[in-house]
C-alpha cells in the first residue's frame, strides 16, 4: 500500500481502479482501430476521448470527488485541478479531445479525420491514462 492510500476510502480506490480498467480497454480499442484494414480513425478518436474521460473520472473517484455524467474534459479537468494543480498543462491539453465524444458520430457533420490525427489523440489519451495510473497507484 502506498503511504497516501490510507487517505483514500477503500470504495474510492475500487471505483478508481474500475474507471482505469475501462479506460485501458478504450485505449486498446483506439489503438486497434487505426491498424485494421481499412483503418477507422473516427471511431478511434471516440475511444481516445473516452479513455481520457474515464482516466480523469478515476482520479476524481480516487479523491472522493463526485462528478456528473459528462463527456466534457474541460469540466472534469477543472474539477480535478482543485486537488491536483500540478496537472494544469495536461488538463488543458486534454480538453482538445472533448469534441471526439460526438464528432464524426453522424454522417455529414464533419470531414473524416486522418490516421495521423487519431494517433496524436491516442498518444494524448495514453499520457492522461498513465498520469491517472501513477496518481492513483494503479500504474
């Protein structure tokens, strides 16, 4: 047990672990969706956003902070900064993933994204996930 784990309720630790397990699956899905033939970067972007969202929710759960059902990474990130101010740069960067929760979901709404755009988003989501893992001790 990490020294700071005693500050966190067991239920908070379990909930954080559950969120991170879901985030890990979204990252795996996103990564796989850009290497299939043909690649599916639009769907990969959705899963990258989901991985980041679930990672922030894991950290909020870890701290025992309630959050509403939202895909808005800005809202979740701002809430997280109240207890993790050192994450400011990553929180601000991760906000750019927010629109991928809904962009590309319906025909005719946007130009199709590229595999390069999806890779960049996956890399960002991976950094968010790794940060959440380290912060909660579930790395």
